[in-house]
């Protein structure tokens, strides 16, 4: 391993970390609650959903880096995947609310871990599918 490869790893990791921070911040703007405050308050449902969503985004980022020779392409793929997952999440939430009378986001806000696991699992499954498309 050369110094250039080590430097490249640091740059790619740093850029990926910044991107994940930004994506999770953007995601928190669209929830009915303040993620970090709820996590500080010990809301395990919010923490569970947050961790599952972070894992999903991290997995997509890792696969985009694996399949790309260009940092900007890898980051762009992650952003596009985030947008796709965002819209799919909204569609699924509407479907569950209309079809089953189950408001996942409200349940997560209320601390219902079952709601968080269900909502988070959609992100992980979506990430696996999107990563397979890379």
C-alpha cells in the first residue's frame, strides 16, 4: 500500500462521512420530531430508525465507492439513492396509513420500537436493492 493509496482512503472516507452527516441531517428535517433531541431523551424507537437508516445509507455509499473509480460519481450515486429512498419511504408511509391505519412516523415519535423496526427495515431493503443496481 502506497502513501497515495492511504491518502485516497482518507479523502474518500472523509467525503463519505461528510455526505452521510448531510444526508442524515436532511432526513431529520422531514420528520415530525427532532431526531437528535429524541435520541438524547432516550427514545429507542427514534434511535432504532436513525441507526437503520444510517446503515442503509452507509451500505449504499460503500457499494457506490466499490463500483466507482471516481469520488464524485460515488457521492452522486449516494445522493440519488437517498432521494429514491426518501420518496419510497413517503409512498410506503402513505400506503400503510391508508391501507392499515398504521402511522409509522407517529409511532416512532411516540417511542414504538415496532414501528421503527418496520420503517427502518424498508430503508435497509431499499438499500440492498439499490446497491444491487450499481
